[in-house]
């Protein structure tokens, strides 16, 4: 997985989390320089509509994108540990 999108509210706004170097580099080409620190700190929130556009663009570039709810992400982390 290169980029992870996590639903953060009932409006399906998403937290954007780069999970690979390729994912981070790709995001850096799509966000302004002043947003890179927020990207690297997993502080970027995007709307449901913008996340659909991002997924379409990123997957057409060959990136692997996953979308999760907060609950399913907790399950993933608990299974790893």
C-alpha cells in the first residue's frame, strides 16, 4: 500500500496517510511545498469528493491505495501486534 485513506467522520472526510516512499513522493507532486510537513505528519484531511479524485489519479499512476474506517484500522494494527 502506498497511500491510506481513513474515514474520520460521518461525512466521510478522510485522513490522508502516505505509507510508502513512492506514496509520499507522489503526494509531494500534487500538494504545495508548504503542505509537505503536514503530509509527512499525517495531518492532511480531504473531503469525500477530493478523495475520489485522488484515488482515481493515484491508481492510474500505478499506486496502491486503500481506504479504511477507523474501526477497521484498529483491527489491522491489533492483528500486527
